[in-house]
């Protein structure tokens, strides 16, 4: 089933991918998460593996099976995802941040399951901003030249304008914009690739088809940057 890529455009390359949602605890049995299913990130991991790469997938909670030949590390919170990515970063040629990482974590989570009390005030949650994993990885690239960093963005409006701005702000060579708002959990998607030359639309297709196209685009760009 790894026959889809001939030739194997990522043979000998190590690829690190984040996927799925994160889960930010409120107490031992409750938390805040989002609607990411992990389907796109898992499709990208599968496609990179098909293309011959050695793939590590750092995944938030999902109901998906690990793609064949891919090493999966499971995490829950954005902080755990950050730590797992940083620990795996050495020697990676490509980093693809597909995960829907929580922008904030709860700083006053309870160590015990919170109990409701009739008449008492509801709990007040407090938040702090999470570290931007993609930006942290991109910052290491300026030192070694690796890994080649790819981001994903789900915007609810002005995708073409916001996508180009987000790519520059993150300091990454390639950003994939989801044409939302109905992409989370779906099997199909339409995406726009943003790079330094502008943007290209990949027409609506199933996520594995788009993932394979993305892998080809990444391979082309790495080859070019090696010249
Ligand atoms: N990302 C990340 N770590 C975070 C937040 C986001 O690695 N703490 C990555 C995502 O995996 C994605 C990219 O950054 O590849 C863009 O995420 P997005 O939520 O669209 O952008 P933000 O920079 O968080 O900006 P905002 O949500 O305010 O639009
Ligand atoms: Ca965000």
C-alpha cells in the first residue's frame, strides 16, 4: 500500500508532524478541547510515510488508527505537545504543524474533581497563553537551516489575506490554509498553499489526496532549497 509514491520523494528524510486537538484540563475528569478530528494530520503522516520518510506523529487525543509504519506519540495538552516536539526535533528535515493547538491553558485547574453546590457561584477559570510550537520550531531553523517548516491555518474569514500574513508572521516558508468553516471532522477539504511567491489553490478532494499533493509540494521545495 506504499506504492502511491514513485519515486519515493522523501526517501531518507525525517518528518515530524503534529495532529489532532489538544486537551486542556480543568480538573481530573474535565477539560477544554476543540473539534479537530486529526484526519488531516494523520493523512499527511500516511502520505509522508508512503513517500519514503521516517515519520514521527505527535498526536492529541483522536479516535484514529496510527498510519502504517508511522511512530506515534500521544499527548494531551499543548504543553505536552510542545515538549514532545522539542524532544524529537533533533535531526528532523521537515516539521508539519497540523494540530489544532489550544491557544490558552487553564492556570487554576483543580487537583480534585470539582463538586457543584446548590447556590454557590460557578467556578471561574483563568487562562495563560500557550507557547507557539510552530514558531518555536521555526526559530530553530534560522540556526541550522532545518527543519523545513509547514503550518496549517483555519480561518473563518478573509483566508487569502490572513493566510499570507500568518505565514510571514510565523516565519515559515509554507502555510496551508483550510477553506473553512466546515473542515473539522470532514473527509474532504479545499486548501490554499501560501509561499513566498503567492498562493495556489488545491481543489476540493479527500484529505489523503490533498496530503499526497502537499507532500509532493514539500519535496519539490526541499530539493530546491538544497540546490
Ligand atoms: N500552532 C502551534 N502552537 C500553538 C498555536 C498554533 O504550533 N500554540 C500552529 C498550528 O499547529 C498551525 C499554525 O500554528 O500549524 C497556525 O495555527 P492558528 O491557530 O491558525 O494560528 P495562531 O497563530 O494560533 O493564530 P490565531 O489562532 O489567533 O489565528
Ligand atoms: Ca490558534
